[in-house]
C-alpha cells in the first residue's frame, strides 16, 4: 500500500473514532485523535467506584469477528488484546410483573429448541421458518448494504441495488414480521426485544432488525475479559503502538472549513491543521455545533436536525453489592414487563413508564476482578425516552421513581428479596448525562433511529455531501448503531477517505479496493 504522510485529525475516541484512527494510521497517515473526556471509548467507557468496575454503556459482544478484524488488520493477534469467551446460555429472560417465568436462551440450537418446545411446539416450528427467512435477508443486508457507502444517487438507485432492496422486505415492523411465524407471545418477545439494542421498538422498527436475535442464536454471544472497556483501551493501545497520538480533555470547538473544504479543527481556541478530518462526534451534534459553515451543512440545517427521529435513551444504575449473586444464573438478564407493547409505546411517546422492562448485567460473574473479592457489581439499564420527546424532566425524584420500580421487580426473584439493603455503593447515568458527557444529541444513546427514511442511502453518509476532506463515522451515520455496526461504519469511512486520496478505487460492485498500479 502506498505510504502517505498526510495528516488526519479524528474527533472523538468512541468505538468508531478509535477504529478509524487505527485504520488510517496503519494506512500510513499521521493521525491525531482528540477526545473531550479523560478516557477512550466514548459510551464504551468505564466507571470505577469503590473497588467495583462497570462498563458504562455497551455490554453484549456479538459478531466477534468484527472486533477482531481491527487488530488482525495490523498483523496483531486479537487474543493478545481482547481475550474472549463464548457465553452459553447467552442470557436469562424473566417475564411478568413478578418475574415469575424464566427462560435461559442458548445459542446451541438443540438446547434452544428444547426451551421453545416447552413453551409451544407449534411456534417452535414457526421459529425455524422465521430463522430461514431472516437468514436470507441477513445475507442480502450484509453483502449489499451494511458494508458499502451510498455516496452518490446512483449508488442506491440502480437496478441491482433496487432488486436487492426488495429482497429485504423492509415495509413491515419487527413484531408483525415475527407474528407471521410465531403466535405465542412469549416466543415473540424472545425474538423481538433485541431491537432495543439499537434503540428502536419492535412494534414500529423495521422488520429487518429481527436479524439481531438471529445473529445471537446462530453465532452466539461473547464476553471480553475485563468487560467491554477492554476493547476500547486495547484499541487505544494499538493506535499508540502504531505511532498515533491521542489528546484527552480536548474538546473540539469547530471543524475549520474554507470554501467548503475542511482543513483542520479548533481545540480550546487553538487551530490544528490537517489534510482530512474524521468526525466521530454524534452526527446531529456535529452538524449543529462543529460544522458552522452554512453551505457545508447542506440539507442538515438546525431545523432539519431537530426534525429527525431519534432512538431511545437509557437510565443506567451501577450498584456495588456486598455479596455474590448466585441466584442470577447468567451474566446477561432481561426482565420483560407483562405489558411490553405499552411499555415500549410509552418510551417512544415520551411518557413516564409505569412498568419498565430492564436489563441486568453482572460482569463480575465472569470476571471476578471487576468487583471486590466475594462481591458483585450490578449494571441495570432501563430504556427511557430521549430528551426531545420526553414529557417529564430528569430530577432526583425521577431517578428515585425508576430506582424503586426496578428494585420492586427484582425483589420478586427468589433470593433477591433483600437486594435493596445489600447495596453498598451506587451511581447513575441519565439521558442528561449521555447528552452532556458524550454529546449524544437529545441524550439518544443510539443516535438517529434507523427508520426507513433514515436508513441506507437516506442516513447521513461517511463522506460529507457538501464539504471536501470531511468524513463522519459512528452510530448516527450509515450503516447504524450497535458496536459491530459502528465498527463497519469506521471501515466504510476510512475507505471513503482512501478513495478520495487515490489510495483506493471503486470496483464494479461499488466497494473500494486497493489501487494496485
């Protein structure tokens, strides 16, 4: 590969920012990374509290090959950086207001079928039909949409892409699509709540996103030793090993633009010049606050940004406990309310949740070093409305309201009756914190919703439409949210930059490939 000595500045050390920086440094650029917080990872951060260590945001590893690819690209052995183990069962699901029903969900198809057959044999047959149909659509999405950019009108509007798009059958909700194959409400919920991993409801989110449970069930769920933050810190380590430079507590004020061409950034009043700018700040925030040149914004005016649809936010509790919780069999646990549809409708309508569903992650169950000896830390996540749609404010009373709802539900699990008295340390993240710490627009943890009009070619793309030398990566850009997908976004964004710099060119399928002459 030709070695360039051109400079690239990367804004934000989130997952996609770190992965982009590694790829560009490896390609021969001089890369500098600027991060407003004191640690790498963005929302893949860590909370250290009284001897307990918590992953701040993402916690479930899917598609581990995409995590490993960042290290393999540079000739490293990923096991030296992100040692992983497969989890089975993947998680436990508790149903009902009193958590009276519990199912362990395995990625071993034999065990999974036993679980489903115990619920409903007829719907187990339907599950296999769903699996066949969604797998076909997954291959189309993977090979024709998730790994390629849509820079130009003709990248999407051409006979081949339109033909593939029709195979995705996107004009359907996840819940309705699953309902064609499965009638039992419990199995439907087991196959649909995962759309919340990317901040959308299965009741109105596109049916394509039922590929998420399919990926879990066919390929499994993994755990990285040390928790997800190991991925962030290991990417930072690799970037530095390659010669990259990272600046923390360095909040970027502006992308420097002249004649619709980016030439650097302003950090704390100081200009940092570069040949290219890779922006991992949340796209809506960046367009509204960092790209100040009106022509370079293009259609993404402040009014447009405010009118777009955003994913849900999260209220996360980090609880240091005074004992181990053998009563919870698995590291990942989902508590699904009796009225799931009302719960999810209220989230996206902005209402305060009467019976919230929530998720409990016990990382110290697999890695005891994440908590003091003989103790566990509980990470509890409640999906809640993002700030622009929320009909209530986040006050201390709001925090206590949701805390009580979660505690009242957990006390119904055998052995957890005294859980509230067993807390020795606690802290929280609210939508306001996600907005202020990570510039998540409206506190939306997963960026822009992947609605039909905010997906593929209609989602913000890696290459800025109205500004040269400026690129975007992260959950609000194509292809979307979720750690594996933003790792793909980093790959797309860096390849778009290499394309513009003459190091890569497009092949007949629209994918960039190395220039070999």
